[in-house]
């Protein structure tokens, strides 16, 4: 902890420790604050003088704890925490979306509530640091996202209304395992009852969420990020199968998880997956792979690749103009 914190700031840090770790002893509190046990007791005294109900018990299981019904003061940030918060918002959400800028207005309120010295630096960072907007960034509905997070936390099944990138809409009853943020996009990792398979839904395409009375048990030791990566390319409308005449090690650096799963096949490898947008799969993903390939399926992806190839061929005339 920084050595230049005031006694009041250290007392507030002590309050944070007691809130999250009831039963903390004076010795433990001193270790967490970076001060002596005697100083830790003094900071507890400052809290009591400010009207905070801090109870203490003796014995091997004793320590300090906050009394029931204790009303905590407003959140207090250090300078590093305040600047880190502004930087995190700029990094994760570099430009306001269309419509009401909820995150921006909330951050403005936080900055205005900071102590003058800290708030001045945070406001300067907010005003003068700019970030280009990530074209892949998406903005899910906060209320729907909160409902899904609640379903994850309480292990309740849900009916999700969804619209794919191609415009198809459907409802699916799912077990919501986790909400995962990946490269600026929010995803729901779940098990679909109808398909009896893992599915990944982008939260910005979720149109409605209805919790049910059903419950579920998620897989033990679930690594939500790893499972999401493995399944981003499965379960969409149009199947894909692309064969590469090169070993997996040569192709893998160019394959993103949403493209499917790369598997060895003879002297080369095959990419098996699915997509809701064959044109995007062909033009943005396959076109960037610097390895020869052939598309064996499905028909929608083959047609998209054929159209793209025809466009590129037409862009290079057989004879150069004189």
C-alpha cells in the first residue's frame, strides 16, 4: 500500500478489509495495511469515532467485525484505482454507441464524486486520452444481460429469443452456464435443450430472456473461456468444411475459434464448423488464410467462395490495358 496515504484513507481501507474479511485480527489488519498492529488499532479507533460500529471479540477465533446494519460510507478510490478505472473503460469501450451512453454518463458521475486532486487527474485522462473504436465491439442490452447473469448465478433455465446475423429468429430453452466477454463481445455459454449440445450466443443478438422454474447443474470445474473458444464455430445454420493441403501447425495461426475446429487429415488438415454468414466467412476469414485450400461443404459456403473468386477474377483483366 502507498506510504503517503492519510490516516483517513487508511481507515477506509481498514473498513474495506473488515467488510470482506470479518474476524480479521489487529495483526492481520496491520499486515494488510502495511502498518504495525498498534497503528491498525488506531485506524479502527478512527472508524469508531466516525460512528462506524466495529465490534471486537477476544480469543483464538476473535477479531474485528462490522456490527449488523452498519451503513458504509461512499466508495473511496485511490488515485491509481481511479485512473485504472478510466483506462479500463476507454480500453473496453473506446467510443459511445448510438443512443444513450450509459457507461459514459456513469463514469462521469464517478469522476465528479472523486476527491478534487484525484478527480482532476481522472477527468484529464477521460478528456484527453482517445481510443479508436473497435469495429468488433458490441453493446448488449444491460437489462437482458443482468437477467442472464442472474440465471447463471441461480442456476435457472431460461428461454432465450435470438436473432442470427443472417436475420433468422428463434427461441431456445437453455441452461445458462456462463457469460463470457471475448475481444469486446459478450457471449452466453449454455446447453441447448433442443439440440442437447453446447451453444454460444452473442448477447447483442439476444432479443428476450424469460426465466423458467427449471434448474440445472453446470459441468464440474467448468473453464468457461476454454469451452467457449472450442464451441464458437458450432451450432450455426450453415455447415462448413474446408480442407488444407498443409499440416495443422502451418494453418492453425490463421484459424480463429469461430471458424470451427481444425483436425489432422492425412498430410494436411480439415476445418469443420458452421456459420450464420457464409459471405463473411469466405471474404473476411478464408480470404486471409495464406494456405491453399478447397471448400468441400456446405453448399452455402461453396457458393460464397465462388462469388468471391469471380469478383477477384473480374478485377484482374486477362490482358492489361495499353
